[in-house]
């Protein structure tokens, strides 16, 4: 399974304040610092190196694609989008479009690849297509141990369509232990930001901003009083904490509406396939806001179940749902339009991330890598070779703005590359024989 021979234990630097030592507990004894306690994990994690946190987002899409219109023409940096990826033209320099990566072994039974997509371990066909391993999203979170309120956040968009109830499990925290995703943006809001009553309420936002500002002012006064008790080394460390507090203050001022959660508007029936487009926007807003507020650094956005029966009446009168269309060779044009619509939503997601400034410069997108993945290349034949995969962002690790055809390699190599981008030193993930080593061509 997971090769951890080179895995390093997460480094957790203790916060040493004071000489004599004044620890976090003692610091919290002041009223202002106690009020700031919910934000201290953010301060501690960012005070280590002063850099914004790195984030990863897994985006799952089902039912395959139409390869002749998905694959770009050209190669390397000299490539042009065809119809399906054309909506992403404005973000071309930020993308790595990948083909020639396979789920192995192939061929396999229908709808058996979705648990393998993020785990690199084939589904157990004797146990309801469940995965006998952990998926990369959960592994990254467990190894990094980020000081965030949620180690991972899983959001789904009307994930009720499907022919088999047991084909919906995609994420696993361990062998045969699936992670459910939240289909309701309203429930997700309550979980991440608290009650929805304050969302969009300017008076409530102003009051919370004023309270937070008073708390921050009190903390800064406390830190100033502590300066006289510190030695040289601890004084430098204290300075970094003060800088983090200033960054947090800037975040409150620049994006208080985001950190109070997105405005969800009037509640809609999130179970209705008719509200698919609206739910997609709300769930993307939820994920972006959770990243912006450092509620989590590992997210998953599930666009549908593996055998999605979502219809697309706003695109045309196709006469059937996505899963049935994927098995109809006479509906190629409908499938092209559906997959093009998904590319339009991917563009919107990138736009949203780029619109949120990071304290200290740059945007949320600059410190995020997105893995857009589909467990099938040909939905009709259930083919798991030459998958339609794409990365966006992650420029601290990847050389973007290219199309790369790997001409048949195990996709496990890509999972290793993503682990490396998030700071994990591993040789393989999942089945070692189908993915030892990273894809150096991505660097």
C-alpha cells in the first residue's frame, strides 16, 4: 500500500514566548488573548515562516469525456484548446493538461475506478466496490496535521443521481471507511461559519468586525507589555507573531464578508436536480470561503456521483440524463456540450480563487493546487486508460501552461507528485508497482 519509508514526521515547532518561558497557556490567561483563542491556530501556523498556507482541492467529475474534443492540439507550451477545454483559455498559463495516464489494471468491471482515482488501489469488487486503502486527500491531511478547524472539507453538488447506491463512495479515511460529502451548502455553512442568520447582514458584519478589532488591539497591547520580559531570541519570535496578527487584521478588513461566509440567498431545495447550477455556485463559494478563512487546507468538490443521472435541460433537449447519454454513441454532441459546461464551471472556480487577496500579496489561487479528475476516459466502454486529468495552480511546485501526453503511465505517479507539492516526501502512494516516483516532467 502506501510506501512511507522516506516519510518524515510532521515538524511541530513549539511556541516559545518569554524568558522565563511564557507558554501559550500563560499567554491565553490575558482577557484579550483568550478572546483571540479561536484564531491562534492560524497565527501559529503562519508565524512559522510568514508565508501563506498551501492548499489542495480535489475536483471529481463523472461519466468520462469525448477525447477528440477534450485533448488539446500541439504539445508542451505550444498547444491549443479544442471545444471542451476552450472556456479555460484565459487561465491557460495556469494549467497542466495531462493525458496518457491510466488506472491499472485495465480492463476492469464497470464503475470500479472511482475509489481508485484518489487512492491508486483498485476497488474491492467483493465488498460493494469499496476501497481497501486511504485516498490522497485524507492522507495529506493526516500527515500534515495543519492547525485548522477542519482537517478536510468535502462538498458535493446534488449527488443523489446514480444507478447503484454502492457506487457513490469516492473518498476514504482508511480501508473500507468512506468519507461522506456534504450535499447541502446550508448545512455546510452552519458547520463552517455557524448560523446563517448573520450572512449578508451588514449590521451583524460591522459588529463582528468591531469586536474582532477590539480583540486584536488588546492582543497587540498585551504583546507590547511582554516585550520587556523577553530575551533576544524570543523577542524575534514575538515579532513574527505580531506580524501574523497584522496579517490577520488585514484579512478581517479586506475580506470580512468572506470570513463571515458567503451570502447563500433564499434557501433552495438542494436535493432537486433542477437546482444543480445554483448549488454548484453555492458549493464553490463555500469551498473558496473555507480556504480564505483557513478553516481547512484540503478540500474536495464532488460534481456528481460516479453514475450521475443529472439532466442538463439548460443546454438542450437531450431527452435523457448524463449517465444514459454517456452510453449512447449517437449523443456525442450532447456529451461535448455537457463537458464544455463543466469546463465553464472550472473557469468560474479559478476566477473565484483569483478574486480573493492573500494578506501580504497575491491571491488565494497563487497558493492552491486544484486536481480536476475523471475516473473514465470513455464512459460508454468504461475505459480507465488515458484519463482526462488537469492541474490548475500549484506554481510553487509545478511548471504550468503546458499540455503533456505521458503515452500510458500509471496515474499513481501523479498522486505522488501532488503529495510532493504539499510537502510530503513519499516514493509511492497506493500500489507501489503502479506508481513509484513522481512525474518529473511536471516540475
